[in-house]
């Protein structure tokens, strides 16, 4: 394993979207972390939005998880089509 490979797997303290500005540069096993760092954690959540999720019923949580799964699959497929075969 060369030095470049070691850096690729080194622990990173900065958000991945700062380390890899373009998703095509991200190692495939870290792509979901890159998406998390790029989008959800930077968005501000209102108090009303947070309270809405606290009061969800189990059926609503499952529906939300199913929708998140579909979104995740489509995002991964659009950036890395070789992993959908």
C-alpha cells in the first residue's frame, strides 16, 4: 500500500465535503458520509420541524425511513452507477 492509499483511509477531522470538493473524488465507501457532511448537517432545523419528528408514530417513522432509503439508493446510483449492478 503506497502513501496515497494510506491517506485515502486516514481518519479525517474535517468534513468530507471540505476534503473532497467533488463527489467523484470521494472513495466509494465514504460517499454517504460525504453526502451527510454536504447537506443535512449544514441545514438549519427550526424548532417546529424538530418537534414534528418527536411526535411521529411508529408507522410514520417507518414511512420516513422507506423514503430515505429510496433517496439514498437513487443518490448513490446517480453518482456511482457501477455499484447498482
